[in-house]
């Protein structure tokens, strides 16, 4: 699964109050844009009160897709000066990926900033979060839990021959991979096409007065204290790399279920996931001062994920060594994989606590629990493999087991399985670039 994002909420706003337009047709469309935004705000507020299992992420995805053409229309009208502004547009959003002193996640303070691009940044970010959460939901409710690989023998062969189950799993993995890759593309677009156009203008922003119907909403703060991390280009690139790596991890799981992928290639693909995680972590650490700190939950997800997928690569290198009758290497890689999986659990949370806290935990803690539980299951598999390999080596092969340093030189470079899916902003509902008698927005033609 991917990182379990906390969904933001936003304060109420009427775009009509900011626009000075004598064009009644455009004014009507801008009022419609306000109405579409109100629908999105209502969905996000409703989801804040629901548990993860109660949320309808597809509803959120659809609502954003229906709002985006109106928002793009407003953006284009402002940039082309088809409409004049009475004053700078200000919107407020909760920065759920910033590490706040008192509140984090969905209870973080709302930050008010100027410029319509600030609105577009957060709407697209929320869209990417929703795609990721929907992918997690698909994997969670699938008949075969993601990335457990219980049906793998020590030699890498599957213990299951159920073709129907494989077909079901393939469809599940395809849907989840597509959603995660879409999220990666959205983050990439935010980083390269939207954030560079945001103009906060360096002017003071007013605190939001909207209550948002929550006790913490009064914590809304001004943007000149520090910019939310969501508006940092390097951070958006890091999120793109992370979600693309998660998409690749799901694609690897599909390959293991549905094909006879080689064990050496599997190890290289897992190292490809590691490479993306390490680049994402490096980008986050490079974010300059003046921007709020990134939540520690996300940093921990990346560091834990890096350790987990390194262990998975070593698991399959052990299998490959066993296949080629290099029993000393097989024992060494299995030994190191087992040690890293055990270390990951100790750094996360105990298995007993995981079961007890799963329903009560925050999004970030829930992700940590999921990683720890995956590591526990994999450790059991690798421990069985190691026992088999040691028995063969002790009785038949008699090969020396390489040290950790010696094995490190045998780990291959990573390979990528997926290409980033390009995400294009939808055509505007109104304003410049509207093409008549053609599909002009994201969902046109879907409904009758």
C-alpha cells in the first residue's frame, strides 16, 4: 500500500465576491464554480467525521473531477484578464503534511494564502491523495492481501495454482497501479506546471474566520509565518517519486502472482523502488527553511519503506542464489533480509499493539502499523527459507557464507517497471480555450 494521506479541509469562499465582471455569462459560470467548490468542501468536511472504512473515495474523486473544469476556467479568465479582480483571491486549506506543534493531519491549522493558483495546488493535491487512498482501499478489500506473498516456496515457485484467483488479483493490482500512477502524474504536474506559477505576492494574508464546524478551525494561520509544504516544488516531486515507487511495488506483486518473473529481475525491480524512495527522502530533506517541516509520519514511511524493499530485494537474491546452487550466498542474503525485517518491526510497533491500535490510530500511524505487519509476515517466510538453505549448505554444499559487506557488492542496481503517467489539466468549462461542439471538460459525455 501507499502512504495513507490525511485529507485536508478548506474554508468557505465565494469567487463572485472577488470578481468585477460586467459579462453576465461569465459571472454565472463563476457562481457555478463557487457552487462546485462548495460541493467539494462539503464532501471533505463529511469525510473528516468518518473512519477510513466509511469513506467513499470515489465520490471525492468524482467531485474534484467535476470542479476542476470550472476552476481551470476561472484561472484562465484571471490570467487572460477576461475578468478583473476587485482584490486578490484568498483561500484557506489545512496543511495536512506539515509537522505542526499542536495539531497534525486533518486537525492541522488552515493556512490562508492569496492567488487562485494556491487553490489549484490544493485541489490537485487532494485529487492525488484521493487516488492514492482509493488504491489502498482496493488493495485492502481484495481477496488476496497486497504484498504478503504467502504462496511462495523457498525456490520461488507459487504454492497456489488457482487461475481464477490470479485473474482476480491481476485486475485488482491493475486498478491500484493505475490509480497510484495517476496520483504520481498529478503530483508531477503540480510540481512543474502549477507551483511555479503561484504568486503569493509577499503580502499579508488574513486569518480565515470560517469555523469549518470543528474546534480546531480557529487555528487558521497567516501564510507569511511560513509556507505550507504542499506549495514547495521539491516536495511535490518527492510525492510523485514516492507514489510511482508504490505503483511499481504493486506491479511487482501482480507479476509475482500472474507470471514467471525471474527472481533476479524481481530483486532489481525492488531495488528500483528503493531508489525512488531514497530520492524522495533526499528531496524532502533538501527543502529550505521558510517552509513548514514535513510531517514525521511521511518521513518514517519513506525510511521504513526503504528498509522493507531492500529486504525484499535480498529475499529474491537469496532465491536466485539458491536456484543457481550458490548456497553460501543464499544463506547470506536470507540472513540479512531476516535481520532487516526484524529490525523494521522493532522500529515500528509490536504485533500485539498493531492489532490493538489499528482502528484507533491516525493515518500515519496506521501506515506504520501496516508496514510492520507486512514485515512480520515476510520475516516468517524468510526464516523458513533460511532454515532450508542452512540445512542444505550444512549437509551438502559446505560453502562459506559471505559477510554483509561482501554481499553488498553483489546487490544489483535498480530497474524501473513503470513510466510516469502524464496528467493533463482538463479543458475549462468557460473562458479562453473553450472549443465549442467538442468535449470541453473532464467528464463530458459520461452521463446522459
